[in-house]
């Protein structure tokens, strides 16, 4: 295929793609996102290929490996288009039956359908399942349909038409349109995207850069990964539109090294875009040039911070520097640089394509559009969800997430990753948008949403984040480097029963120093998990300090494992698995844990079929 | 060419009697502690009853300025003295080695050079020399 | 460009873009700092030079070393909050460098007698506070014989590959700039020991006193372009030669 | 006993040739490629890299030690990585890590003496819906339990001994 030299040639190409038989055929979409891949979707895809061939259906049915559908909990997922039928937890052994019954005879196989564990109701179509029904999927809309390795798939669905439109609009009008849309950066701080572009474009310079921040470092967040893996062209198209608007001719995608598949998909997509003349010199005949390089991160959470990310691309340690000057004024190689994260870039073609008026009708007054969250932790329907800004936490956790598994009680939801906070049950009616979350002591962050139940210890969670941050701190500022180590020591004292009445005041004093005197956002927000748990779960801290008790049964030094005499059936499983040989008992008789030998590893509780191992 | 208004420190060894008043004056002018080791001018006995006062010549083509890696030695346009900006000095010691007259004293204690700055235009050594062996004119 | 700023209600002239700490100190204001050096790019590591800056309506507590001066900013160099946070960071630093006299004195000025924490002292470089002055000065000189190792709580200062570096010239600038005197250096009449290496001195051609390490001289000749004989005589012998020459002149 | 692959200068040169010389911005990418070839970053390769990108060994060494993804000691044939992301944490990943530390008799970040196993932690691999997650030789094993982990690693230990 030769390079496309004008908007007309692009639309002609799209028409040609649409007219080919393939677009009207039935499609089987096997989710090849990271979650489903881990659950075996690649062999599943191969089994479908073989089975379709065997049934001589290969030429009539399109089989695609798509990006993440979001419902990772139920993977591997198989979606049938155009019916919208969804099969979940599909195994290789199901494939032959699917091809015969569903594909050939158009019959539904009941056992592969999703059944709501709460209501017992069975759902045929993806759109009807509560997990999907309450979502509003803009950025993720095509994830379940597109083959992420095919630019033709993307163009057929209207891809790159926003780019053609933006070229026609010209730089100033493009920036104005993004400003009108009210889009705010999805990377965490929520800075208005249009303003950022404007500052960068107005800084005098002979050269400008553009960066896509795909260093998704928040543990518990994987939306950026799924967007790149599932729809890489949407990100690239957003970047090209941005580059032409700002006047940048070189771009970088900075991807986490933990995401090899994302790098692979991006490389394929960039090559395809270059071949079609959408990247490189004279983009769509516009006489403008732009190209993109991929830089892999080295594994450092702090590189999500703009100035550290720039240092990392330079080939230096990811140490943040003081801002201002902001990267929009003095960034990569000293030139004005515009940095947005993956989800922000993926929103750009949608805004340009459908218009700012339409876009800004979604969301709240201060936060427009949708936001993708990774809903994980102690929740039934884990996965990726995209909702309009302003939906309440409760609706996300209970209506979409299906509540807490095994009938346990909801305790908290953690948003914003290590910079965010934990919100309790009383805050479930909080609408999710940039400003409200901040007011409540949490943060939007990049969109991790980790649900915690009564068996999660909030002191332990705070300690967990400090452990993470003290090793992820770049180590530049005294306050962050030393302060976080000391805070972790204090939290460990509480978890291990060594704390006293001075502990909490000292934590608060230190937290203030870390927060007010550190240089970058990592340091300034590092104490949020501690402060928010102290704010909402102080009783739990008190129980640890004053009563030497961990109410959630997590902190090892404060708990003991005991076998319930009534529930134990003497199956010997616990004794066999105990790494310390601390459990004794005869077959079919009550087993007993020797507390002197027990290291509280919890394996006995994990293996017990009778739930007879109690934590006290 | 020196501007006419610029004064220079004129050293007259023949008039020097070796009383070392200049060293004391220099030391007090530069520190309140008063320690002779810190004098920027030194009196050498070259023969019985013959003395020479050695102090920085404020060379036009100063080797110390040339070797300084951090531009910590700069010419004062008013006095034409080569002055040390302590805040910019990293104590590498190159100036001490480079001075062809041996006149950059490197203090082992502070790890910084000690250098004549002509007291900013009022050299104490000349003011206090009782024998006219040092003149500021 | 010269601009006017306000520091503690006094008008101060400063260069636009220069370090606020430099400008304030030049104007006579005393601000503590352990990681700043005018010859090196500021990194804002020690967090002691905290000041309050009001710029374009926004007020913030910030380190002054890496704050670039802009016209019209209003700066406060001393307040209860500033003193409290300087003291807090001094307490954290003191636990890293309990043996540093300078740090102990500074901490005492801020009312910190002893840290409430157990010492956390670098085993290989006791009293190192990770200000990176040594690393930065070594890089600035073009030697690049020192580097940071690791990050976060495990960050430390050391040599590339933890081995004596062949680019070290034994100049001792790292020792000169270290605020806590934690870098080991030992001179004998013939050699200098530093960073796990021994550097033979160039000895004075007259008296045999040490002048400069051989590799440092070689570096200086190559980089600074002065003739070799500038580097072969000690300070005292040069002085003696100078005084003899002067004595020979009729005045 | 498995040895780490020998460090052949030729192999390093081939990797370096993929990147233009004197371009510091290639450094992190280059370190990844070298590590992919040798499972760690050998000193010799780092020195060659420094020359290629035009940086001093000190700058390269500090970058290599700054990022979590790089390893300066030889790593084992099998790499077990326990995800310590928040979602995995609340679903019990610390206990899985402790279990592996006991079973392999090494701490996190260490390699067994026979260079068979390396045990590592990772802060999050973005497969949070499947937590707790243990990655063995690049394969994601989701919803891990202690019993399954014992079987998985036990099987590999036996194979290794044969």
C-alpha cells in the first residue's frame, strides 16, 4: 500500500476497506489482553484457528485476537460479532463445541455465559452484563473488536479521520477545540490539556518535542497498558494531532519495561502508520512532519513524573528537578516539550472526531469525559471499567464491580495509587472526579481503584505504600529519602506491637515534613496513604497501639492461628503443608498448632477446606 | 595599559627591615582570629639584613585564572586584583601549583587558597608599613 | 538581566534566572545549606535552604538553591514554619551523620540536640549525607570518577563498578567540597591515598616536597595548556626563587 | 550446574550497532537489550556501552543501578517474580514471596548458588485483576495459591536436579 497523500485518499482507502467482504462477515474476537493471555487465550486462539479450518469456516468467519475487553476476572473472554454474544472462562476443550453449536448452528452454550453470582441471572450479551451496562466506553470502545495489529481494522472503523479533520482545522483551532472540550490530563494531576498544548506551542523555539507518558507506575493500574495493547493507533493518532497542533516534529513514547507486549504492539502500529504516510514527512500531504520513537523505562515509579521522565529519556537517572521551568517551556533536550499520558492521547481523536461540545456534555462541571479505572482487589468483577466522570465510588464498586466476594464487608477503596488515599464506606457516595477526590484526601491518580474488605488491615496498607515509596524515591531529597524510611519504621512499630502513645503524633509531624519540603510530586504526595488512613481509620491504628490487636487479622506479630475444634475434620492437609511442621494431629482427629513453632505464614488457612483455621 | 586612576601596590625590598608588620596587618585585615599563617604577604630573609616581601603580583596573564576550573578567580575591574570568590572555589589546588611565584597559599585547614585581594583597594600592609617599603599609589 | 526582588521586606537586586540562595546570601541574608555550591548546578538535596516565596500570587515553601530568581518575587528567609521544617530535615540528616561537627552545630542552632531515630549511617562512607557535591564536582572537572549507586533508601555514593576508577586523578576536590568531611584522604611525603587508590606525588625538583599528584599534573598540562615546568616546584621553593630574583634587582 | 552465558564482546558489539553512537538517549534501551542477551548487565558490556554512547562509566553505572529493571549480578536460569502490586498485596502476595524465600532458601533479589533460580519482586505488572500473581520465566500465573506455587516450583526444582 502506497502512502496516503490527502484526506481524500484516506477516505477512499476507508471506503475500499469497508466494501471488502471481510467487514460484513461474522467475527469471533478472542481477548488477547494481558489478563486473558495469562489465563490461556493464545492457545485458545490457536484452537479456534484449527477448528475453523477443520470445519472449512476459515474463509467465512473472521477470527481476531483483540485487546483487553476489561472483564479480566472472567477471562479468557470470547465475543461474537455482530451478535454481541459473550462467552467467559472459555477453555480449549470448549472450542470444538463452540464452533459446531454456536458458529454453525447459532446456538448458545449456557454454561459459557456469564452468571451474576449475586442474582444468579444469566446474560447472553456483553452489553447486558451489569459490569458493562453501567460503563460508558469511549476510549475502550473498540478494544473488544479491533485487531490491534491491523491498521486497516482501525481505519475501517473511522480511524485517522480525526487527524484529517485536525489538519483541516489547523493548529490554533485544534488547540482551541481541545481547550473547549475541558479535557484534563489523565496521568494524575489533571492539568487542562489544551492549556498545556497552548503554553508549549507559544514558547519560542526552533524545535518542540512531544512525549506520550506510558510509564504507568501506580501499582494496581493497568489502563494505559490495555489501551496501547488493545488500540495502539488511537494513541498514535492522538499524538499526531497533538504534534501538528503544537508544532512538534519528534515524539517519544516512554513505556514501562514491564510491558513488553505494549512495546511490540506499538512498534507494529508505528511501522504501519509510517507506511501509510501518517507518520514521517508530509503527513497526509500536509507538508508537516512528525515521527515517534519508543523509549523503554528502566523500572522506576518516579519516572512517571515529567522531569524525571525527561531525564530518563536523556539517558540519566530519573531524578526530578524543580519546576518551573515546566517541560512545556524547557523540556526534552532543553526544548519545549508537551507530555501527556496514554489515556489523554487516546481521548484526542474522540474529541476532534465528535466535537468538543459533545465531549464536554459528558462528566461533571470540572471534569469532562470519561475515566478508565482498573477495578481490582477484593471485588467480584475485577477488570477495567470506563465511566463518565462523576459516577459515585459506590456505583463503581457495587453496580459495576458486583460488590465484595464471599459475603465479606466492604472496608475501603484506595484510589490514586501510592499518591492517593483510602476512602471508607461513608465516602462511597463521593462522585469520582479530579477535585472531589482531592478534597476527600484521595486522588484520581492514573486510575487505580483497589477495593479492600474487612480482612484488609489499613495500617498494613499504609505500611505497604511506604515500603513501596521508600524504595521508589529517587533518593535526592532528605525529607523524602530519610523521612519515608522513618515513617516506615514507625508504621512497622505499630504493625509489630512496639508502638506507643508518641507514635501517631510523630508520624503526623514527619508526614508534614515529607509533604511540605520534598521537591517533586512523589515526595509531596507520598504521605497521602498514611494521612488518609489516619483520617478515616484511626480506630484501627488505636487497636494496634493500645490493645496490641490487628482487627483485620493481618499483622503477624499481633495475631495467632488456631484450629477450631468443631470445624476441623482431621484431613491432615494443614499438617502436610505446614513448612515448620508446627501442626500435629492424627487422621480424622483434631489438629493443633504449636504456637512456638508457628511462623504465621498462613498456609494452613489457605489449604483448609473446612475454614477451620481461625486468625485471632 | 593601566588606567591612570588605578593604584598599584609598590614593593620596595630595599626599604624592608623585616619587621613583619605587613604580615600582622594582613592577617588582621582578613580575619578576626589573627593567625600569622593566614597572611597573604610574606617577608623572606634572602641575606643577612636583606629582606624581600612576597605578595601576589596580580599578573596580567594570570596562570591561576587560567587553570581555575570553576572561574573562582576573577579580576576586580576596580583594583585590578585577582580575587578569589570563595563560593565558587572547589579546592582543587591547581592555582597553587600553577602560580609561578609560589604565591597562592593553599590552606590545609580550609582546603581553599589564600590570596591577596588588595583589601578591596585599601591594602592594610601598605597602610601599616612603618618604613615605606610598601606603597599604595 | 538585573531585576528587583524583596527579601524580608528589603529590596534586593539580583540577576534573573540565578539561584535565589546565591542572591540572598550575596545580599547578606543567612540561609543554611549543605548541598549547594555556586560552581555546580543546584539539586536541592539537603532541604535546609527552605524559604517562603510569593510569586505571581502563589505562596510556597521551597528550597532557594534551585529556585530561579524572577522579577518581583517576595521572599521570607525566616519564619516559624521555615525553622520547624529546617529542624526536621536537620534531625533526619543528623541520624545519617552523627559524627559531623558542622552538622551537629547547625542542628543545635535549630534546637536539635540528638535525633529521635536510630542512626542510619552509610557503612562505607560514614557521615555521608548524600548531597552529591563530590559526584557533581568530579563530573564538573571532567573526571567522572564518582557516582551515585542505587536509589531511594539504598542510595549511596561510590565508585563506578565499586572499583577504584582509572579516571580519578587524586585532586581531592571531592574532599574540599564535602560538607561532613566523610571522604578519606591521606597524604604522605610521597603519595596521596584516596578512594582506594594511591597516587604518587610529583616531588619538588629542589627540595623533594610533594607538589601535585602525577596524574593530576598530566591532566592539567593536557587541559590547561601551561608548560610542564609550572608543575615541578613546590610553593616554598618558588617563593624562595622569587625572593632571590627580586633581591637581585636594584630597586 | 548452569553457568551464565559467557560475555562475548562480539555479541555486545552487535547489540550496540543497532543504536547510533554518542547518543545518550539510547542508554536505557541499550541496557535492556544487553540484559536480554546475558540475563544481567556484565561489567565489560557496560564499559563498552559507555564508550558507544559517549558517557563515562560512572554515569552508566549510576543509571544501571538506579533502575529496578537492571541487574548487575548473574541471574538464574529460572526467574520467579512475585508481583507486589497493591491488588496482589491485598490478596496475599507477601505470603507467597515468603513461601518462595523458604522453598528456594534465598531472599528476594537473590539467586541460588547453582544459578538455577532467581527470586525477584516487581512493583506491579498491570495484571491486577488476576492477583496474586507469580511470573515464572515470563509466564504469568494468576490467582496463585500457596499449594499451586509449591507444585509449580517443586516441579522445576526436580527437573533442575536431573
